[in-house]
C-alpha cells in the first residue's frame, strides 16, 4: 500500500477522468506496450484493471481530501504488478502535486 499526498486536491471524479484519458498512454509509453486498461469507480474508490494480463482488479485507489491510497490486489499474479503499481504511483504523484 502506498500513500500519495493529494496536494491539488483531486476528487475521485476528476481522478477517474484523468485515468480514463491519460493513464493508458502514460503507462504504455513507459512500458513500451499496449495494455488494455479498465476502470471502475464507486464513490471514493477507483479500481484499475488490466484484463489481458490479470484477472479482477489489480490496483485500487482510495481518494480522500488529503491522500490517495494505492492498494495492490493481484499479489499472486504472474504479471509484474510491482511495475504497474510503480507507474501508477508516479502518474498520481504528477497529477496530485
């Protein structure tokens, strides 16, 4: 689990929009890949899914006024979820600070 200060602050709705419009390009450029990414948003929780490589939610972002908390769910996956988490955290740091 990682916590990122929500300096701007970003609401869950605004972050959800940023993820849908910018995150796929960001991570695919960093990884040199073409991952399909899906998102599910309910209240202050956003699930990030990589359906081609991981079954179910891989990462969850919980949004508060002060912090964005990233939780990894796919810890037993064959895919490198640490790398996905690292790039998501960097993306969130860029957008929240």
